[in-house]
C-alpha cells in the first residue's frame, strides 16, 4: 500500500465545494425534485399500538377534491418481501411490506396511503379516513416499563470473570438505562417514484444513506432486474442512521406510482418521520466491575437488554466496545433483546456502542470513587496497548495522548475532587470526563475519474453525501494526485447509475471511497500518459514511468505539457480511469479503532434548578483528518447530540397502551443554540497508514461516544447525585 506523505491538499482545511449551492438554494434535495403530472402521497397512521384493523371508512376521503386513489390492505398489489441481506445489499429497515395484513404492531403504523393532485389535498383527505379497530389489552409498552430481560442474542467471554469478581478487593455493581431517542434529521424522509417505458424502468429519488441498497431491495420487491431500477440522492439533510435502509413509505409510493400511472411523491410529516422511521432503542445495562486496590481491573461484566419491534429483530449491541476498552483479563458481555409494541428501531449515530460506553464509563468513574483514585489515573492505569479482545496490535492508538492533552487544555489538574466544592456565584461547578471509541471499518467501492479537454476533471462514485462533506474530500483526493485545483474538479455522487459506492454510515465512507477514487485517478493519469507518449505526441519516445504529474501537467526533464494541451493535440474530449478498493488481509494483522477523550464542565444553580453544560474539551484520534474543517464540524455536531442524549432527549410512550406521546418538535426536547457550551476540539494527526494510504479513519461517530457519561460524571461531581438513567432530568436532581 502506498502512503500519501506530506500532502498539499489532503489534510488541509478546505471549504466545501457544494457550499455555494447549498447557500444559494441550487442544491437539489429530494423534496426539490418535481416530475410532470406528479401526484402526492400522504400516509394514514394507526391510532393504536396493538390490535387489528377491522374496517376503513373511505367514502368521505374519496369524495374530497383532488383525490385520485387510496391504497390499503384490500387495495394494494401483491409484492415480494426483500431478502433483507447485508451481504447481498438488499437490507431494509422494516421487512414487513406496507398494508401487508390488518394486524397493528405499533402506534403510527401505516394503514393507508392517500394519493391526490396536491400535497394539501392528500393531507386533508388522509385526515378524513376513519378506521375501526379491535383493541387488545396485552400491549408490550416498552423495556423500561416492563422490566423484562428478553432473549439472549449474543455473548462474549474471556478468562473467568465470576471468580475474579468474587475474589476482588473492590467491586462495583449498578444498572444504567437509556431512553429511546429520535434521529430528527433536518430533512424528513421523501420519496419520488416514476415508472417509465411501460413500467419497464423505475426511477426513484430518495433521501437515503444507501442508494444501492434501496435499488436492490426495490428490484427484489417488485420482481425486476436491478439494471432497470435507478435510485438518486444528490443531497441529504442528514440521517444519522435512519436513512441507511428503506422504509415502507417508499414501497407504498412506488406501488402508488405504478397503480396510478403517474409519478408520486411522498413527504413524511414530522410526526410520521418520528414514529415510522426508526429510533435509538431504549436499553438497560448492568455493569459489574472488580479491581485490586491499586486500580488494576480484575473483571468486567456487561449485561445489556435493548428493545426491538414485534416485526423485526434489530440488535443494538451495547457491549460491542467493552471487550477491547481496557486491559482486563476477565471480561464477559451478554446482549438480550426484548420485542415491544414500538416501531422498528434502527442504527443511530454510533449505534450500540454509544449506549454501552455511557454505562461503562459511568461505572469506571464510580469505581474510581471507591478506590479513591482520580478517574483519569484509573483509565490510564488500565490502558490497553493492544486489543485484548482479538489479541492483536492496534494499527494506531493514541488514546493516552488524547486523555493527557484534553486534560491539560481543560485544566483537570485544578479539579477539587470534593462534591460541590467548586463554585462561582450561585452556580456549583462539576468536572467530568470519559474515554471515547468507535470501530474503524471499510467497504468495497468503485469510482471513475475523467480528465477533460477543457482542463477540468470529473470524479464519479455512486455513494451519497449525507451532509458530511464527501463531495469535498473526493475533490481533494483528485486534486492531491493531479495538482489540478479543487475548484476545477466536478464530483458526481448519489446515483446508482454511477460506479458502485458504499452506504454512508458507521464512519466508513471516507476510508472506503478515497482509495477507490485514488485508484481511478491513477488509472486516468496512466491513460493520459499513454496518449502523451504516442507517435507525434509531446513525449514521444519517453517511457510512461518517466513522466511525472504536477499542477495539472505531465513533466519529463525540461518538458512540461498541460493535460488539456495533450488531449487537444489528439482531438480527444477526455480520457478516463476506473478504480476499486476493498478491505484486504490487514484485519488479520491489526485491530482498527478510533479513540478520543471528552472533558465536560457542568454548572448547577440549585436556586433556580438550572443545569447546563458550560464547556467541552475534546481530543480525537482518527488518524489523519482529510478535511480538518469539516472533521471538526462533525465532532462539534456530535457533541451537540451528546448534550441532547445526556440531558434532554427521550421518546415518550404511554405505559398503558404503548402509544407515542411526543412525536413532534414541540414536545420532543433537543439542544438549541442557547444550550451550546464553549467547545474546544483537537484533532490529533497520527496517520494510520495500516488502514489506508491516506491514513484516515472515520470521524462521524467518535465525537458522540463518551459525551453523555462525561456529563453524568460531571453532574455527580457538582451535585453528589449519581444519575444512572438518561436523560438526566431536573426532576431526578430534585428527587
């Protein structure tokens, strides 16, 4: 594997190439697309969470202006389910097809789709659809309400944790819980479906993090060759995981377009977006730690139970990071799953691990208190300098640098460890910290690069930019290898007609896409060199290997010729290159993870019952940040989400019947500008060339893991109240 050392573009702050389009409104999000003769779909949702749909009264809705059709269980085509396979790229978020039967499994489940000439007409008619249900009284309202443990779906063990725990000098045993959270992306889910060529071709515009997965799933569902299905997603207003895979509204929209013979667009209202497109599932975790008096960990037990729906099995693996987090010989994790009458959960930024790290990092702090040790010192005492789970060296790990650097910048040494001892005016100050980690992964990817006669370049890949800056880092890669300015590089993403690209999730996009783009760029340069050394060309008689590339030109000895000039001499419009990249055998030799440390200052004013996060200092180790400007923005956004997770966000379900109570932006509390603290983010620069030639690992998730426990630990330091349930509420502090 070659290494890109001393880069001039990669690793440098670069303004987003799509920034002007977004600022001026030229960027085409899915909701902006319009098709001639387009109709609008509006789903009708169940008002109960458990029972049977006995009848739909549709006459009033059908008679309303503009209504073209109403789809429901008795008026819907018979379709196939998707095989739902990650391996074959056709996974969906909810396997059950829309209107598949008349059973109601969760509040908000679609029972009909009204199709009308305008959005307003479809919405008005949807509100006039009347449903009659047979209620059932045995609804499962949720994990936290039921107290049930669920079925075991996974476990890990090394050493003898039970014996070590029983014989240890100091132990800790506590249970931690996390409420369900909504993704609340700025852009709701949108689908625009068009059938062409007598239903032989299907074109879908979708707000999705995985255009190829949706294409493959739709092909299976509608029994079509994949080459006749095209999915397009140029710009996405975030997703955080709930747009990774397709939801039932998309299937219903495609079916409606076929049934009406006209394009149909469905834009989910916020309530349905929150009820029907996934959430981070609630979890309950028991952590048992054992240590010697000097702080050496002797045993870690991590038992987790998370929710899933009654129609799908989504496992939120809370114990994923635990086996490799600390140097401990005796570790056991177990994951359970409990099916409840909620919509199917799905991945949400740092799925599983962010929940597990909350419990583990709070427990580590509580153990430090029992040991009378500084929490930072306890973490360094149990630093894992290799992966204890896989018994492999880390490809690169600078967590100790993160911990020490962030602690120094934060002023941790000045912390008074006594509860409530640090004050300023009416406010009591609390300091807390936590480690952060997230796995580093790669997928297969293909790309194409064209060198054009006008001096510009085109880079194309089917992956999508979910708002994180993929357009820009692709352009940076091409610029780095060709010397052509970023401004002269066009980037096309988000179309299944382009070379196959990966899902945009799991912080894997950067490490996956850039090696493929680099391979395609080198292939295009080789094609240009072949032209340049041909008969009658600028470098006739030279060997291809003797030509260097610099600033958009080929150079050999004293000769220099720009790309455009070479193509013009041969009357060529362009030359192109193809490239692909995939994980190799490196995972058999190394373990790959990203690491970080968060230090948090909270302030508690008991006189007015006000709790706020005042300051966050973070150090993040993700190898090389390809675009530090966008990377720092990713961490800052993740910190904001962590404040929401720690203090505000909670999906509420009625404990009597499992109906969602707060599926709207008025009642679901999220951080706003007034909640933002002072934020100091440091990105370490230790390129991980064992992972890829750019030395870059992903950054989207790592900024979130560790924030919530750092807040909880700081709250304890300020108030003396150990709150083990998220979000931390004022009511809990006053209890």
